[in-house]
C-alpha cells in the first residue's frame, strides 16, 4: 500500500481525478469488449483502481477533518 499522506493536496486531487477518468475508461472498454480474458483483465484493473481511489478519498477526508 502506498502512503498517500506524502502527496501534496494538489497531487492528491490530481491523482483522484486521474483514477476517476481511468475507471470511466476501463468501464467503457469493458462494455465494448467481449471474451473471458478481456473481462478478467478489466475486472482486475477496475478493482485495483477502485482500491486506490478509495484510499485516496480516505486520505482526502482525513485532511479535510484536519
């Protein structure tokens, strides 16, 4: 697990925006592809991205509570 507390506030916000866009793109790709290998790969990418996004959002919330 990465220590997101080391990121600046703007880096944290940038990373959140990037991950949200990545999740959107993965979802669009999954909708246009077929096949078990594609589904497995997209599911793994989506799970990793969602896990990282959740961690980043928790760090952002921690900072907001100050």
